[in-house]
């Protein structure tokens, strides 16, 4: 039995694995290293974040992006965008040098058992671990607008489903969205020879300004401080003190996670975009239908005017929705009884990223409604990795549970009393009748020994 299984081998999973190995834990890392970056980012994209804020995390802090680039003669400068391909190669290098080797297996099931968790993979391996960290990246949470969901993949896709945009050469493509993914995807499509347009609900395209110099006068630095997510005091709070964000009321955190650092294009993309891509602003997509081998879009403006657009393909660059319902690999019974953050479908976590089910930890996008917007970016991996491993070590120091925790206990078993999350009593009350034992939901997948343990516990 392992102390820890890390599900996912992206920036968060690899960083957690590095800290866990340094802490002496027996662990396995399951997933393809940097898979989302290798397979789901169009060629030619650049990092929007600064290189110094794009490090994976090891305890010594020595395996940085700058160190990787310096050893290869790659120039890394503040204010100079770095190709995503370079960052992806850095992540793979980190996984080989600073973390245990990841097993490229696909996890299909995480189910509680008497000794902790039973983890199964598509390749047929079964592992048992006392704790599990779900660092699954963003791909389970892809969001497509409702009107596009029933269209076939050859007519409508998500921006994360493309690594090579060359097949769109000569085609008419409509990109839905107004954030960096939409704008950069559209620019790359135009450069590949596609006839492309942007459709956006917003009334304008927002562009980030060039970054301020790192060395500035004291008063300027105080008014507009640098941080891992840009400049300004709100961004500083989101990036530098996520522990404080967690202390805010639940629905305030949900609002912050949804609205902070909203859609905007990188300053260095503007010249490539504005003269190459036409934009339909204040246009809401209300319907989409297949017409022979094309798509007919119905767009409604804020004043009620309706127009139609016919196109060969629609790319939805509409982001990701963090929701436990999107994680079928996690046992349904566990998903059903986990505490949520306010009205969201994201798990409420303690200060060490542990959910209300003891031993089950989360990292990455699903933690943004608890710890704030930095969890949407690589920058959040450093804070996350250290805290998660502290939580795992604390959980391992607890006496082993003889049986799977009863659901009513799991809903309140946040280890540190001083770190109880701020919650709304009305929501807690409304959720109480839905409680049921986790072992009942998982019994069909468990061994007779575990089912017997669960029956003893219920007596």
C-alpha cells in the first residue's frame, strides 16, 4: 500500500510529487507528463504569464524555468513571451529530474476502501493508497456553449481539442470567445490561411498592457505591486496570499473565481490580431444547426437584432467549468457527499487542500473557488504543492481508519478545527438529508472483505 497516489502529471501533479518524494513518502504518479500542454495547445502559442512566474515547484527551488533555459542557451527575459513548446519541454525535464517517474496510465476509478482508496487504471493496474491527490488538469472541465453541444465534432470543437491548425487552411472558421485562447487561436488560424472571425458577447476586446519594469521607484511599486499574476493589489492578493482568500465567505470566493482576471488578450498579440481577424461584438450565440456540411449560427445582439452566420467550423474558446460532476473517475458516492463551496460544484477544502472526505485531496482548477484565481495558473503550483504534502503527512500521522468513514462523519471531518471553512448554515442544512454511507455507494466495486468492514461499521 502506498502513502499517496497522485492522479495527474501536469504542473500541479509533478510539483506535488516532487515535494512528496522529498518528504520520504511512498507514492505513485499516474498520468502522461504535461499531457494537456503537449496535446491540447495549438502549435505556435506563447505563454501569457511571465517566465519567472511559470515555475514548477521542487522543495529546493532549483529546477526553475530559467535554469532549464539557461542550460540550453534560451533567452528568458521579463516582458518577452516564451513559446509554450519551450515550457512544455521544461515540464517534461522537471518530471525526469525533480519528481518520481510518472506512469503513463489513465486512471478510471478512485473508490474508498477500508485501508484508504482503491485506484484502478485503464491498463488494468489496481493500487491501494492511504491518500489520493486529484490533480487532473483542465481537460475534464471543458466548457462548450449549449447550442454547440449537439453538433458533430467535425463541425464544432473546443479550442483545447486542437494541436495542429493546418487542416483549417482555406476554410471559414468562427471562434467563439474573447479571452486569450480565443484571440490567439484566431490569429494562428488566420496565419494558417483560414478565413476566421471572432464572435463575442462582450462589447469590446480587452487587451493587457505591457508589463511594468521589475525595477521601479518605491512609490510606484507600492501603488501597483508586481506579483505572479501581473500587477496591482487585487492580483497581488489572489497570487500571494491564497490562504487569506480561503477565509472569505463561500459565495464571495465563488464570485472571485468566476470573475477575477477576466477575458483579455496579451499585449504582444494585438498587432497580429487586429488587422487579420474581424470581430462580431455584443453577439450572443443563441442557436446552431447543421446545414449540409456547414453550421448556421444564430446571433442575437444586445438590442435584440438577430443575424445568421454560416461557417465551416466553430471553435469554442469558452474556457473550463470546475465541477465535481465532471469527474466520473471519482466514486459517485464520494462526489455526492463532499462539501461544496457555496452554490458551486467545487469541493470545499481545508487549508491543506483536503476535502471533507479524509485523505482525498484536490489540486488545480477545482480548488480555485476555495483558494482563488491563482489556482487557474501554473503560479499556484508552488503554494499548492507545499500545503498538500503537509496535509498528506498530517493525515498519515492519524490512526488508520478501520473502515470507510460514514458519510455523516465525512461531511464534518475537516482535520484542523482552527481551519474550518466559512460556510453558509442554510446550505449545510439543505444538504443534510442527502447524506448516505460512502461504503454503500462503493460496495459494488469493493471486495467482500471491505463490504464486511462497512457492514460492521454500520452496526
